[in-house]
């Protein structure tokens, strides 16, 4: 398959690639360490398309990555070895990743085929990411790029930006230079079930590498350092000091035993690598085992082996001595016990006992002792048999390994024989075609020439492949450099445009300040009034349309809609327009300052990278991250995960296609809630473009979810407020997920009767909130009581729809992030936090009308989400859920009694109306609605 053109690799941010979208992952060996421990270590590599990072883990099941490589700013290269160089110790499957700052990371694939696949895939990912970067970086607040989402209405938004056209000639050249190859089993998700390449190719090691491995492992057996010793392990990042665990020491000992058996088994046999190298280069002595074993390093290996064997023999001797001493102690203990028993028996029981009875007891006693001895012997024999079985299993495993080695050796020899046979047949054919017989020296010369020709052909093919790859690398880097330069020029133009506009505004404000400092007598002719009028007109007038090529240079400070689809500036009321635009500019300023602080984004990227190889689970780290706000590009995935977490038991018990079944039933047979649902659809979020007209895509989805829920929960059917909850969920979730999100809120989070006709649960929560306000904010509560302000008229809607249309959109979605993870306690936290945020301003108001008027709009003036979150989850602690549950139970009984009394009063009124002629014309609100 053509690697360079592999499609669908870069999936949605935060989501794992699907079946048709393979993940780029697999085993590679990374050159790491320092000093004598420097060498190749097998690592599991995973490519993350969200940031174009190549993360590497210790193994496929590890939760946290050891580090990452930035592929977007890297370049690649590899060296073409000469034919036969592999036998001399070179690495034909190794390649280099050059990072900014001069850092070079050396990676090695298991085969040359895998190396080519990795290089082409990494080139392709870098090319796609950097080309998409131009559009993604234009305006991070206008709307997300389509590749960032796969769910919800927000995903359907297309960026209102001009995208640079890619160089068609560069694409054609890249396709021409691409090398077709396919990966082996060590690349792809299926490789996670394969053993690491180090274990899989243990027979392909040279004695030089074996020497290094023995040196590394024998350092744990140095004299005088058997206990409480700290071993130093080096990584590519820093020097770390670690304590070896007992398990690690046991694994090290087992590894030494295995190496010892391999060393003994390989005596007198030529390595497979030597066999293959000799078949390729008959007249070459580079692969000779005698030369491999020469040198001081190999003598040191022999000395260490002898020392290790002597220590092992001494250890076995000490173990045997210990067992013999234990057996002697056991026999002595038995003798002492029997003598004590005889002494006790003869001194206490012999009086008055017949002699034959004593003899019988002695016989029984001897039988018991004999049986005990026999039992102990059988136990010892059992242990020895178990040990023998274990040893036999180990020997069987070793024999299987040796059998595998021999099979591979035979296979390699068969290949060599086949090749030699072909060469022999070719030589015979060429000999027979000649007129005369060739002498022996001439035949030998021809054979050498043929071998040299084959070697040169192999070199030529390798250099051609390397040349194509390097040409493609140069071509891509040149194109990416040109794109970066163009992007820099465009940013410079945008910066110049913004600077010019800023200078104009500053000039006008300076003129205004000067006129205000020295005002003239006549207001009608005041230049200050003219300047103010001009500034207001500039601020409110619609910006003129520009040519497409100029669209990028236009400074989009405030767009018509935010990234969630909410309208930023109302269409009518100039005064409200000015306030809304000022608020939008403040929000834009806050978002830009938050973008400069990338610590939260980096934490999210690191956490999501740690979940690539495992399932996401609830933990303190995740809760703290969600409280800081889920990044825009990951919200779809995280919301779906949170909802699935809470409704897992409902989903497991539901039949497949449950949502579609409910929806089909609702469409075929309307229920009493259908009429009210239709009336409320266009009144749900009229200021959001996804729900602004009957033809909007969100309207149909909203209708489907509400109808399906009305059939699932006929006791509620539909309640005003549910439509807004579903509308917010649909911005990031698909229909079925939004349905389960509504089930989570109504049936899992909120108490019963929260959305029923009586709104019993909602009334109870308002009384609980009053208690919490008096406890957490006593001054503010006393202020409300003093002026008899019923603030629950404002907060009731906060709880019913979870702050929809009550706070600015950025804060709203941060509240929903925590709400979907932690539950309804978050509503109490943020409701109190809103009051605490503006506590001092409210305390300055001294009459009930001004207080109530301020409460109706003050939440829209709160723009700093970080400060509000810090108050909600920091200043208001402790905040136990048990306290809320207890107070809910307490107020529930009181509200039920009050409702019972009201129902009794209503029935009395109805009876009185029937009996009294004067009151027959009076009707209630419910009767009037019906």
C-alpha cells in the first residue's frame, strides 16, 4: 500500500482513530542513556495527530509517556550502509530525527521495511499538520476547524477564513518520490500483542552487544553491595537515582541464568548472523567470530563469566550445606521430643498400669513416630519432585528456544544453498555456452566479479531509495519553509493593520481628552461632542466587505457569533449594542490572555496522551483538570465520556437501538407533550444561530430528543427548561448522546419531581440554597433580609436550566464541564460564587428596587471565569454533599405539607364556588390555560 498517501490518519482531536482510520503506533528502539549504559532500548511509540507529537512509552500498557518528539518541527535522515556492513556492526534500519536546537534522536526499526514505513508516515503527518496549521491558527475564537470535532452542532461550523491553496506541483512531486511499502507485525495496533523486538530477535546479537549487556547486568552483583544499594539508571532527559526493587533483582538473576544458558548453548556453534554474513561475502573476514572475540572487552567478559560461575558454584555449595544442617536440626528435635515424651510417660503413667498395656503404648508411639518420619520423607520427596518438574519445564523452554534458533539457522542455510545453487547453474550455463572450457583461475575470477556486481547492484538500489527519500524531505522542508514565511508576512500585515487602527483610536481619544480639559461655552458647537459622535458611529457601524484576498488581514476583534454560535452583538437597540460589543471585547481580551498561559492546555495534552493505551477513569487529577475547564477541542469527547459514566446501568439494560425505537414511536403516535414541544422549539435559544430559524439543523435534532424523552418518561413528558438543557448538549453531542445527557440530568443528577408539574424538587433546592447562602455569605443574606428581596425569583431559573442564558457563554460551558462530571452540587457552588463575586457591589445598594434590578443582569457582567472558578472550588470549601442531602430531606417534608395545605384550600374554594352563586364566575389560572 502507498504509505505517503495513506488516508484518514489524522482523526478528531481527543478521539482514537476508528477502524478505517488506523493509528500510527508500534515498536521502535530508541538510543538513550549516558556513559557505559548508552544503548538501544525498545519503546512503544504512538503518534498523536492533535499536536503532531510522537509519544514513546515503556510498553503498550503503560499509562504515562516517557517523553515525546515534536514531528511538526523535525526533519528526518538515515545513512545507507555498504553491502555487508550489517555484519560489521552498522545499523541498516536506524534513522535520525533532528529536532530544533540541534537535538538528534536515533531510532531503529526491526526491519528496513518498517523503517521506510515509519519515515514516510511521519513525513505525511508533518505535511498534513503544517498545511492545516495555516487555517487553524488564523482565528482561534471565530470557529473551530472541522478536524477538531466529530460530534455536535459546533462541528458543522466552517471557519470563515481564506485557506492557502496547496502547491499542486509539490504534491505531484511528493507522490512521484513516495516509496511504496507495507509494515510488518511490529507496526500498528496489533503490534501491542506482540513481544518487544529485543526479545523477538534475541539470536541476532553480536558478542560486542552481549558484552555490554553483561556489563550492565553484572553491575547489580558487585561485591559489598547486595543490600540497600542504590543503582543509577540514566535516561535521555536527566540522571535519575532509583532503588532496585526485589522483583527487579529477581528478574535480573533470571536474565543472567538465561544468558548463561544461551552462552553455553552457543559454544561451538556459529551465530546466525555470521552464517548469513558469510553467505553474502565469502571472501570477507569482517563477520569472523574470532575477530569478534578479540580485544580487551571480550577478555573482560570471560573474566566476569568465570567470576560469576564461581560465585554461583559457591552459592550452590552453601545451599547444600544449609539443607544438611536443617535436616540435622530436625532429627535432633525429633529425638529430644521422643525422649521427653518417654520420660513424662514413665514418670506419670506407669503406676498402676499393666505391663502389656505399656508395651502396647510403646508400640503405638513407635508407629506414630515412624509415620511422622515417613510423612516428612514424602513431603521432602514431593518438594524435590516439584523442583524437578520446574527444572524440566525450564529445560523444555530452553530446548524450544534452541529449536527455534536451529530452525532459523536451517532456514538461513537453505536460503544460502538455494542461492549458491542458482549461481552454480548460472555459471554452468555460461560455461557451456562458451566454445572452450575455462581454466580454474578464470572461473574463480568470474565468480568474484559476479559477487561484486551483485553487491554493487544492491548498493545502487539502496542509494536510489535513499536519494528519493532525501529529495522528498528537501522538497517538503522547502515548501513548509515557504508556507511559514508567507504566514509570517500575513501576521506582520495583520499586526500593521491593528497598529494603524490603534493609532487612529488613540488620536481621537487624545483630541477628546484635550477638548474635555478645556471645554467651550456652547455645547451645540463643542468639538468634543463631534468627536464623541464620530467615535460612537465608528464603533457601531457595520464593517465594510473586503476582497477575499484581504480577508486574512482584517482584524476580527469581535465576530458576529462566538465559537458556540451565540450572537455577540444584538441587532437592535444601539445602547445595548455598545454594551454588548464592550463585553465581547473584554471577553476577547481575557481569552487572549488565557491563550498566552498554556499550562492548562499542556496538562490536558499530557493527560490525554497518558490515556492512549488505557481507559479513562475517575481520579483527582481529572477532576481538577475539568474544574479548570475542558479545552474547546476536547469537550465533545469528554462530555460523551461523562454522560456514559453516569448512565451506564441504563444503557446496559436498554435494548440495542433504544433511542431510535423511542423516536420512531413518537413520530408515529404523538403524545400530549408534542404540542408544547413544537411551541417552545424556536423560543429555546433564539440568539444562537443553530436554533434561530425553523430550517436550522439544531431545531430538528432538538425536536427528536425531546420527543424521545417524552416517551421514555411519561410522568414528566415535557417541562419548560428541558429544551434549553438539550440545546446546550446538542452543541457538542449527537442526538442519541444528547438524549442520554438529558436522562443523566433528569433521572440521575436531580431529585424526583424536579421537572414535574409541581416543580417540587426545584422548590426544595431554593430553600436549601437559602440556608447555604446564610451560612457561606451571612452579610449578603442579612442585606437581602433587611430589604426583603426574594432572590430565589432569580436563582430558580439558574437551577432549573443550569445557568443557560444567565451567564456569558464561556463561563456557561465551564460550569457544564464540572456539572456533567461531578453532578448537581456544582450548581450550588457556582450560584454562591456568583453572589460572592459581586457581594461588595450588592451591599452598596440601599433599596429593594435597585437590588432586584441589579440581580436581573449582574451575572452577565461577570467575565473572568478563572476567578469565578477559584471562588466556587476554593473560597467556598468545605462543601460536603451530605449536608445538601440532609437539608433536601428536611425541606422536602415542609414543602410537601405546604402543598397539601394549598391543595386543601383549592378544594374548599371549588366546593364553595359550586354552592355560592356569586363565585361561579371565578376561575383559576389552570382552568384558564386549559
